[in-house]
């Protein structure tokens, strides 16, 4: 039943947005943004819409701190509308220039900052992408950009120049998500693509050529993680039944689990207080669920106002020099045009909650030079905020 309710709700969202899009009475600018947000919602075809959407809670109307005022000091790190919605923030050797960078990727381009936060370089994308992650295909210290999909039904690999290396899609249902990892251990990454409808999971080689197809319904999200300790990643994905499946390099099922919560979209993040393996993090009702990739519940975290259809991103962060890592989670509610930042102390208690304006799809921890603790970097719409403890 959970699966049916989830699917019905997602279909309602898609249906209502189509109605909105067709209305000549609405202004086009904000509507474009609303539809852009809808790209990130799972959309199963063929389900009948349900009549009601949950209204935005009045407590979320005004952006601001709901819990833990003074715990973090917030400032704007980047404001650049031409980047589009920020979808990934990553530090490392990413750019041909010497020294590490902070890479900030959005739907329309990427920005590289030096270690202190000053702009070093900018790369506009030739075509607007969906959810973009920063990756390094060859491991040569110059990053590429993985367009995971959610826009125009396709995924793509974007070289450092911002042009296009390859595009993949064209199947009924459209691309829901894509993830990269060297699943066969030959030193080059493969790309696993998840489709809506019944088109399943496809594995591509590094050049974007298809290696195999495994059929499944509504593959909402795909990840790459070394589930069984084999020394190279396996393919992890969810499906229409809200299950988690693990596949090997040949596409064969290694694990199929039925977690305690319906898993549609999810993020992967470590949280050192629960070990060094990545956890699956997914949203539930007023709760965030932390699962093993094998589907076992590790922890549940109190998350006021959270709903099942939120998409979440998470990062561990050292916010007190003498304490284990905290966990920062951004949950985004595209239809409400709001996001929530939750911060949990090492024991799992919620210590900070803030309502953010717009759609936020990235959170990272960064240690600025001279600091004794991490600063949280949160990506919004053409904007990155720094939250410093
Ligand atoms: Ca590279
Ligand atoms: Ca490989």
C-alpha cells in the first residue's frame, strides 16, 4: 500500500503541474521554475491522479531558523544565477589549475573556488542539464560532469569544457537517474542508468555504449556502492515497489530487500558514527531513514515537517573539534518552493533546523584554512550558503 500511495501521489504532482503549465493565467517565469522542480519528482505513467496535494505548512512560509538559533552562522558564499540550481559541491583536485578546488555544479554550469572561497574559474554548460554531479572519469585531476537526468528524459556526460561527450536516453519512461562506478574493476567507470516506466536499468561503458539491460518498474534512483566488500562498487537501485536491489557487473541480482520504509529516491552518505560504509538515506513522514545498502534499518532520525516525497542529500561534518561527526541533511520540497536543513549531533538528536527558500539539492562539509571545524556548504537556486559553527 505504501508503494501505491507513493505512486499515486507522484502522479498527482505530475498531473497538477501539467494543468498549471497549460493555464494562460499564470506568469511564466515562476512557473518555469516550478516545472523545473517537478523534474525531480518521480513520475510513474498511467496512474490516476489523486485529488489533493499536501499544502505547505504555515511554519515553512518564512525562511529562517526553526531550531538551534546561533548554532551556525550563515553567509552567502556564491550568488550566480547563471549556474542554475546547484546540485553538487565537492572539494579536491578538479581543475587544470594547481592546488585543490571547491567545485560547485549547477544545471547550467560549474564554478571553481580556491580553498579560501575565491572564484578561480567558471564553466558554462552548452545545454541545460538535470541533476549534475562532479566526477573524474579518468582520475586525471580534471573533473567531468555527470548529468544524472531529470531533464528532457536523458542523461549525459559533460566534459570539463562544458560541451557534451555523450547523451543517453530515448527509452519510454525517461531517465530517472544515473550513477558512475567501476563495477567490473577494469579501471574505467561504467554508468548505470535507471528509467521510469518499465525500461529498467541499463549499464553503459565509459563511452556511453550500452552493455546490458535489466527490466524493472520505475527505477527512481541509482547508486554505486561496494555493498559486499568486493573492492569495487556494485549497482544499487530502488524500484516501483520501494525495494532496494543490488546488481553486479553483469546485471545479476546480488541482493533484493524490502526495507522498513518505501524507498523511492535516496542519497548515499557515510556517517562515521555508524561506520565507514555509505548509508542509504531516504525521507519518510517526519522521519529520515538511514539504511544499509542491503536494506536493513540503521537508524531513524526525527525530522519535523519532512514528508515521504522529499528528496534528501546528506554529508557528515565535524562541527565541534572534540566531537565525532555530525550529520547535515538537506530535504527539498520542490512544490512548496522550500527546503529544510537538518543537523544531527553524533548521538542522533536534532540540534538545528532551518527553512531555506527555494530548491536546495546539495550539501557538503568543507574545512576552510585555519578553521578547527567544518563549514557546511548548502546549494540552492544559483546560490551557495556557508553555515559556520
Ligand atoms: Ca578527468
Ligand atoms: Ca570498468
